[in-house]
């Protein structure tokens, strides 16, 4: 674990029951069972899914289904196969992940209509490049270069989806809602810009203007932290430290910030927990990059020096809010302001109850947040808040890798149960006899659980530390 002396003391009154003695080694049996369970499911789904149906999104009665909205989950499908190979060495998973990526993922590289390049393309082309450079597969230099070219294209295309908002302090990658919309989850797509920059690429604009991709990533991260994350400073009536608005709304005529919004949360003034989890993980990943590599990649040292404290403040605020507003075992409700939560009483004082009749819990938010907590804890070091976040991440991982969250039945195509997609739109399957959705999986929940498990497995095996920007 690392050590960072610039961290601010936590203000958390932690509700989650973190196991203070838990270690990565304690999770070894659960990890072994997870990969044993996941192997045949991932191989079958990646091999047999009919691409003409669109990408698989979530399960209904245990079977994956598509949902035409944006095709943001196809990279997770093939990326899971590559991660399963990373953990187990089963060459069948690598072959199907590589084959399907090369056959079907190219349109995602030039997709100008989404903010999801960091999901689709880092999970596939990025994983293929990493595995080759680590020596896990026998790819030649030409193939490694081809994967690098794909990542350059993806980063530049993602960076071109840009809104300048000078009066609000910068600019941002805008969401599929349009140029006025800054989504919190898009912070993880900054990985695409960073990787393309790391590979020596720039975005060429009008009159051959050379646009620095790293600078755009910095701008987007700063705008997300400034406008979508709250710090308890009295910005509005609902300014609670660590609360996250899913969406920031901007006036594109004059470049001013206008108000918070939401696409999948309950309200602009409550916290959609999956959005918070992506901010936490996105900040933790970028902290690792900016401390280790940014200056070597040409970043201005002053910019990097200023951004690290900003990201650290955002990561700690969201981590503390998560720990204060989750069930005792680390699984949160889908939204902290969900109106039915009152019927649960103080759900934070006991383990999660995914089959309750009031509001759904969301295991996918937990899978994302767990990795964020672990990375943040490692960044901060072995004592104090670093140890707290690290153990909290391990505790959430243990919950996810065990019943009732581990999907052990071979008849269920998912890996992690009790995920939520779009509660306001009613897209999630509610089983007969239940009043709220439960018992189903999502492609992003399964992928992030797989990524979490590989992150831990590599630590146990003494492999190089897993980062999006390595090796």
C-alpha cells in the first residue's frame, strides 16, 4: 500500500460494519469460487450472444436481455472473458474475448454519440494490449500497435464530444442527453483520454489546432468535482458532504452552470449511488495515474500537483458518504433519497435485505465502490483513513462474493445478483410475489465484480498491480 501525506482527515461517522481484521488472503476461497462459477457463464455468454440483438444489458428471470438505449455494455461482455483469462489462464476465454473484440468492437472506437468510451474500449482493446505487454499472451508487436491505435482513436473521439463552459470554469465531455449535460459516471471515460495521451496522441481540431487529451481529461475531472460533488459548504439546502448529483446542467449559450439534474436517480437533490460509486472509482484510478505517470507523460507539474488534492478531496468525500449511507454489509440502496426507504427503518444498522418490499438495493453500485475504496485506501497508505477504506473495500468484496449476491446457479446467466438498472423508468424485472426488483444481474455489475475479483487475485498472486494505464 502507498502513502499520501496530503490527505485530509476523514469526517466520516461510519455506519458500515467494516471488519477491522480482514485481509486479502481471507477472500481467497471466495475468489476461487467466484472464478469457478463465472468461467462457464462468461464463456457461454460471450461465445453465443447474438450480436444482432444488440448488447446484453440486464437479466430477466435469469436470462440476459438487450435494451436499446445506447450500446454501452458490449465491451463489458468481451472484457469479462479477458479478465477471466487474466485470473485463471484459461486460454478459451482469451481467444473468445480477443476474437469478439476484433470482430465487433470497431464501431465503438468511432462512436461519436456516447460518453462511454472508457467503458467499452478500455475494457477490450485496453485489456488486450495490457495482457500482451505483460507477456500473458504471445501477441506480436504489430498486434500491440493495433490495439494502441484503437485506444488513440477512442480517446480522441471521446474528447471531441466536448462542451466549453468558460463561465463555469472549464469544459466537459457531454452525455447522451446533449451538450448541456455532464454525467457523473463519465469520469471513468477519462481513462480513454489519458490512455490516448499516454500513447502520444492528440486531437486535431479546426485549423489543425492540436488539443491536448490530458488537458481535456483534467478539465472534465475538475468540472465533475466542482459541480456534481458536494462538500458540505452550504452550496444549497441539500449540500451534504460527499453527496453526488448524477447530472450537472449547463447553459450552452453563455457557458454558465445552472442546476443539478438526474437521469437514473430519484431526484437531483438525492444521491444515485451508482453515480457516486463511479466518481469514487474514477478519482481513485486517476490519483494513481497522476501520482505515478502524469508528469512523465508531459503533464504540467503544477497542474498535477493541484489536481491530486482536488481528486483526493472528492474521493474521500464520496467514500465517506458511501460508508455512512450503506447497509452494514456494504450494499447501498439504489438511491439514498428513494421514497420507500422510510419503510425500511434504519437499514444502515443491519445487513442489506435485497428481497424487501420497499426499495431495491444495488449490488452494481457496491461492485464499483468496492474497487474505489480499495484503490483509495492503497493510495493513502496502511494507517488511518487508508486502512479504513482498504478494509471497507475488502468487506464489500466479501459480501458481493457470497450469498445472497453470488449467482451460484448455472441456470442464471448473471454473476452478481440484485443489481438495478433504471428504477424510475421501471426497466428492472420484479419477480412474482415481490414488490420491488431483485434477484437479477446487470452487465456492468458483473463486469465490475469481475474487475474487482481480478484486482484482488493479482494482489494475492504477486502480479503487477492492476491499473488502466499500465504496464
